[in-house]
């Protein structure tokens, strides 16, 4: 399901998928962040996104919509090697 | 998912988490550099540049059924997340005909909302059932 990605020197990134107003060129991602409002509500569709991931010894690319048909628990946390 | 790179995820898994969880972390550890995904889920803390402890339960249709967000110093309760998923799965299995009252766990009675139940919940469900194991 998830494609493997090669580990290079560039740090891989992901981001939201689709449904985003494109008011400016996509070349610089930074300014876009300010425009993306949180659009999360219970009972509504989770915004789709892609993200690079580490999974059992491999670097892969994960897209939320690949998990349609399954229950998903999506967890955010402050950082690796933090304590809690 | 955190703002750390996949390389740091690997180091954390290999050098610390694999010593706590046999075989290492079984699910994908996602990287969200810059907090782009965290921002749309409302958990990116801009001042700190990190993500809060957000946990989202997403059903097989991609619908968010529940979420919880904690500030960094307090950890979550995994069993409570599992309980909620079991409850949502039960409601889904009954196509919404049954609802799960406070403190519900598999095996405990559910409620069947309808005209006959209005004003009668006290007859079929007692407050102490919310606290029973």
C-alpha cells in the first residue's frame, strides 16, 4: 500500500492532499501554512495528507486515504526522545 | 506523528523504543516537518514549534469520530482510546440503533434511543453503571 522512499540527503516532507485553495504559486510552501485553518470537526471527514514515515526498518510514504476501510488512530506528540 | 524527521524516528525506535516494546514500534512513525499536517488538525503549537498530544479516531469511511488534545506534559490513556474505539465500532455495527452510555465497555448494556426511551433512561440505566468495571 505505502510506497518505499529512498533515503537521501534531502529531508522528505509531506502535507495536506487536495481541497486546498491555491491562491499563489506552490513553489514556496511556507506562506501557505498561515492560510490553512484547522478544519477538524467530529462527524466530518478527516483532511487527507501524505507524510514520510519510518516503519519496521524502511522509509515509506503514508497517505491517510490509503487506510479507508480501516479504523485509524492518528496520534501527534511533541517530539522524539521527549519523556512522556 | 511529530515534527521530527524519519531519521530521528528511526534512531528513537532503534535505540530506545525497541527496548520498551518488543520488536519495536509496529505502526508507521510519521514525520510532519514544519507542522503542516498538525496545523490542519489544530494541534500544531506555533510558539514551541511542536505538536500537542492530539489523538484522532477515524472510522473506515474516513470520518473523525472523536479526538482528544493534551498539552505536552501529560500522557494519554491508551485503554480509554481502545474503549472509545470499541464503542464506536459497536454503534457502527448496529447502524446507530444502539448508543453507548457513559463508562460503557463491551458486555455492558447499551441504550436503544427511540420515543419509548424518552424520560425512561433512569429505569434502564443507573448512574453507578458509569463507574462499574
